[in-house]
């Protein structure tokens, strides 16, 4: 079962920010795709199933940004 979940991430302002967030989140087990929308701060993760919010938060923190919440 593939799941797409959108999160809000604060602090991203450029292509480097986008790359850093994508790189960290892509390493989470079961993640197939990560899409970042810099204009809204939205990050959509497509994965095998729901991801633990703590793992997503840790990955975003490692990239240097803040997970502000889950949109969907």
C-alpha cells in the first residue's frame, strides 16, 4: 500500500534547502519519493505506509530545518 503524506517544513528558502531535505527524508525506510514545494513549505513523501512522525522530524532536523506539522 503506497501512502502520500504532506508535511509543513519551515526555514527552506532555496534549492540547497530542497536538496538537503530530500536527501535526509529519502533515507527513511520505505520512502519512494520526496517532493518539496519551496513556495509553501510543503513536503510530500510517498512511502510504503505511514511513517512515524518522530522519524520524519529527526530527518528534517538533520537537514537543518523544522517540521511544523502534518498537512494530510
